[in-house]
C-alpha cells in the first residue's frame, strides 16, 4: 500500500542547502515553483524536502535519513571527486549492508547503503 517517502529536514539557509545537494551530491531542484522557506530536491527515484529553520542549532539537530543505493561504490567515488567530507570510509557492515555516511551543512546525517549480495 505505501509507495514512496520524501523526508523533510531542517535547513538554516536555502541557498547553502541547495548548493550542497545540487553541486556536491548531484541532486536537482524539483517542482515548478520556488516556495519561500521550502526546498524540494530529487535524484534518481528519491526526493528530499527541506523546511526553513533559521534558528536551528546545527549541533542540536537529530535529522537522519538512510538512503538505499544501486551502485554505492560509484556514488561514493562521485562524492570524493566532488570533495564531499565523508564521515568514515565506505565499509561492509555486519548487518549485511555496504555503507557510508556524511553530514550536510545543517548537520543532518545522511547514511547511504547497499545490500551485500
């Protein structure tokens, strides 16, 4: 019955968030309208939404998203090529996933994973 999910994460500055996700992670702006205080991005088959929270203390946020990938090694290399700071190297985890994580400009944790086969 459920089909998709689009996480909504806090952002302090729309332009900084957009620059990071578009220029560093390869997302594109989604939608045909630019809403004040709201940002919608898309990459492949996922969407991520961001809402304005200018008073956010980035060291007290707990936003986290786990994103499954189809070719984690290629995506990891793309991020390295774009000089994205990775929180630890890519690893095979004991729970059957190959994963790595990064923190966006507002300290939201993004973990990327692919099932080990």
